[in-house]
């Protein structure tokens, strides 16, 4: 039996398998090569009761980029989350004076989750409600006390606002934003 022939065939099989795996890894690396760029315009609306954000995502890779469950958060100096803002509620007034607030459906299945396709730009409208609490009070009207209430909104620290989301690898990404600028501001460039 010629062992050199058998050894040569074995080496050929191993080289083919290793080469195939290496080629597949190189193709996947090349597909994900590129960068994700994000731009943002953020503003306070309705006296600070809503935060309106327009996020523009530019995917310069050859693969989909997933943004899952975007939240607006307030962060401290250590970038720890100290407050989370809710998605904007849909407000309806079927009868004058009766206001009904319902969750707003946005993105996919009611979450702010999006897929950004390869070599594309997508603009994401994100609206958030500022927290408020109902404060009961009495006022005097025609010498009679009337029970009523007012909504008291929390203060927004616009210097510490950030968008936070999970990417396709379930990594938490936090991007600090600037509120009140009228131009698109580049948030972050994620090198892949």
C-alpha cells in the first residue's frame, strides 16, 4: 500500500475543508465591512410634554442592520440610565373634554424596532411622552370649591438625553443626543 498517496489525499481533503471554511469567513467579514452612521434632529414640543426625534440611519454595509427597541433615556455622568421616557401615546377626544390616551403603534408590532437594509438610508420618526403625574387640586368658582386636577410634567435635562437600543448582537448601544438644534447632528459612526 502506498502511504504517500493516502497521505496526499488526506491532506487534500483537509486543505479543501479548511479553505472552504476560510473562504466563507472571509465572505462574511467582507459583507459586514463598512459602517453605520446616525444623524438626529431632536426637539421638545407642546411645552415640554413630548420629545420629537428624527433619526436618520445610513447603512453602508452589505448586510442588514437591526435596531431593536429604541428608548429615550436620561443618563448621568457615568452614562447610567436614570430615567426612561415612554413612546408617544395616541390621544383621542371622542367627546369634548374626554381625552383618551392609547399606546401609539410605531415600528414593528408596536415597538420602536427597525431593520435598515444594506446600502440604504432610513429616517425613523420617534416621538416620546414626558412623564407626568396627576395632581389633584381644588379651585374656587362662584364661591364654591370645585375638585379638579392638573398634569404636572417632570423636568427634562436636555443635556443628558440619549437614545438607547439593542443591535443585532443584542449589544446595548447608547447615543447621546442634542435637543433644540435645527440641523442634522451626527451621533455616532459605528465601525464594523
